[in-house]
């Protein structure tokens, strides 16, 4: 667990910080960025392989075992399908809007998604810690009490970090983009989308905790079904709202989708997995930090400290 978490955290940091360094000091091109990410991926695969053999013991008699493959192929196939659908969910708005919006409006939306994407700096390392911990509790101990305690702690941790950070983007996204781009006009166009995208992404990030529990319990079919339902909803929702509100409509669609995901994902998780925690308790663990963050945000806006303006 410690080795896996250390490798994952190190590789995420290397991929992100190294990419910035490559773009800043070597070559500010798309090719350079993707070449760096490919190199990090190769290093990550090599480190995981070495660490795995070190833990298991690198005996000379080790060989490919078809019995093991037959036992795990369904889980592996499920994870592959979930990853493919997840990528589609994250990119579907860009694909649709690229066909519906003028280039300038699409550029502002992409800028908003880039700013909000900073929230994944919180989500990804935390998920890389949470998932192995759940797997250890499910496989090694089987203790429902320990699992329930860990589940609640992780929901609270994700919520306590993501919602306040998202509120900062909601209240001061325009100022942040102005500082970054030096253009008040660009910032004004991107700010409304930032608000809705940040709120939706915070919810999406928190839902990584139930998702980690699902796959730790081997229930890839549950995650896959939820992902397919969300995918079926998102496309028509983006088109409908984008026709009404343009780029802002796609951002609203992302928030609405993740509100649906919150209730659908929690409901399904607590129905099929004995967490020892009720759905209402889980909602409270999520809702309390969200409510406090919203309260501080409203106070900041009402007092004139926050820069958020009405998006529509």
C-alpha cells in the first residue's frame, strides 16, 4: 500500500510539474507535452513492474498463469470499459461545443475547463491513496466497522478540500483569469463557465470515494452501469442547454450531471455494498463542507469581497 501510494503520487507530480518545466524551458509545443507524458507513462509502468516483482519475490520459476488470467479478466475488462467511458464523459462537451460554437466562444470555454482542471491536482493524488486503502480493508480485514470509518473519513476529506477550493474559483475565477491572461474581456467571458464547471467538478471529485469503494469490492459492473447512464444523459443535456445558453449551457449541464451522479452513485453504492453507513449520513458528510463553503462564498459576494457576478 505504501509503495503503491508513493509511486502513484510521485508519477502524478512528475507528470504535472515536469510538463510545466518542459513547456517553459525546453519546447512550448503540444508535441513536447505529449512526448513527456508518454515518457512518464513508460517510467511509471517500469516502476510498477519492478515494485510488484519486489513485493512478490522475483523467482526464476515465475511464468504467465492462464488460471489467474481467467480469474481476473472480467475485472480488467470492466476497468478498461469504465476508463473509456470516463474519457468520453470528460471530453464529450468539447466535442459537441467544437461543432456548435464560434471559435472565440469555444476558446473561452476551453480556458474555463483548464482553470477548473486544477481541482484534479487534489483529486488524483487523494484517489491514489484512497483506493489501495479500501482494497486493503476489503481483502485483508473484512471489517465493516473499519471500512465504514474509513469511508466516512475519506468523504469528509475530499469534501473539505474540494468545496472550499471550488468556491475560490467560483468567487474569484474572473480575477484569476485576468491575472493569468492579462485580458479582462477574456476573463469576463470565461468566468460564468468557471463557476458552474468548478461546482460540478467538486461533486465529481467527491464521488471518487464511492467509486473507489466499488472497484475495491470488485463491483466494476456497478461503476460501468452508472457510467453508461451518465453518458446517455450528458450528450442530449449538453446539446439542449448549449442551444439555449451557448458555452455556459455546457457548464450547467456538467453541474446538473454531477448532481444526478451524487444521488445515483451514492444510492447504488449503499444499496449493493455494506458500508455500515447510511446514504443520509454520507450526504451529510458531503453536504456539511459544501454548505459551509457556499455560506462563506455568499458572504464574500454580498460584502463585495468576492468577484462573482450573476452568470445569466
